[in-house]
C-alpha cells in the first residue's frame, strides 16, 4: 500500500506556544523546564505592552495526521507537571498558551484530516491551551 501523502509537497508543522507580556523568561523556564526552539518579542500597537513569544516545536512533516499524532505523543511524554506549568502560565495576565498547527494543503495532499486522542485533549486542557489551526490552501 502506498503512503497517502507521498509525492505531495504539503507540509504540517506543530508547536506549543506561549505569548506573554507578564511572565519573564526566567519564570517561564522555571515553570516549563523544557528547551524552547524559538523566541521573539514585539510591542502591541493596541496596548503598548511588549509581548514575548516562546515556541516548543513538536514536529513537522508531509502527512498531517501523523505529525499531529506524533506531536500528541510528545506532549504526553512531557508529563503532567509540564502541563500544569503551562496551565499556571495560561492563568497569568496578558498570557496565552496554544497548540499551533500550520498546515499547507495542496491538491495532491490526500490526507487533510486532524485527530486528537482524548488523553492529548486532556493534556491540553490541563495546560490551559487553545488549539489554533492555520491552513494555507493552494495548488
């Protein structure tokens, strides 16, 4: 049986993100003792607050459902304490925790569906994380 995503240039990337104007990097590292893969900062034109964005890469690849499944397994491997650390962050002022799925969908991509197992949804709930799906559709 052939791979349903083979031959397509569609890509999916999954990461856990934290955007905050109230928690410094030291406190974030103390609450979430895993290494971030990217950080950046910007000033909000609406409020004037300076926000930091911290990303924790969970995987990428051409077959969306496999990438999401593997990302879910990585979240579960972080364990309950890390989820609770993210949950503490999510309760702070001007702070958002989210699971970001960036999906590029082409006509050739035959696997466009995403599935979250109940234990992954429970982990995300404990982490206070919303789910953001950013799709780019093109041929």
